[in-house]
């Protein structure tokens, strides 16, 4: 008759989840930087309220105190800058890594800070800054519970 009868097994306040496909572009180091690679044939389906552009899989343990663990899928928004203290994917030469970012504008020093006391911060200044490029901000992570 032009309408559907409501399904009695579905609660009245149920709202369907809207899903978005995020390309999983490869791995990113949480430790020593690794060669940046891209895999375009894999996608991650997730709630579309995540405003990311792509995903990377975390490798290593340098960001464990930020609750980023080996195998986590990180959702990244592409952007060339981040605010001090934010976590970003950074390209150093041809290697990508995830670190907390601090930039001292007065002295022009970029510091990449791991979230694990076993690792030391890395600093770049002067001509070294040309080796570093921010690829994007880490928005969230996803992991599987086995």
C-alpha cells in the first residue's frame, strides 16, 4: 500500500550506520622510520563520522603510551601541518613514521617525540628541515580484539 510495516525486532531509536571506505595505503613505522610504500588494493570500511582520507597500519612500539600499537589501523587526514603536540605521519626523506610533533618557531626546530621512554626524540633544524614533510594528522586508530 505504499509503506512498509516496521520490523518489530528493530528498536524504534535504531539508526543505520553510514559506512565509508578508506584506502589502506601500507605500513607506517612507530619506531625507526620505514620506507614509505603504498598499497591501493586494500580498503577499510568504517563509520563515516571519521573525517580521514586514508589509513596506514602501525608497525613498532614507539607510540604505545599514546595507545598506538603494532597492527593498529590508523586513520589519517591529509594535511601539511599540525598543531604542537598533535600526532602526525611524517615523511623523512623516503621513510614514514608516526610521532608527536613540536615546532619551536623562534628557533626553527622541529622535534618528533615518541610515546615510549625507550626511544629518544629526533630534532631537525636549518637545512635538515627540508628532509621532513608532514603527510597528515592521525585522527584515530582501530584494532582487532581476538
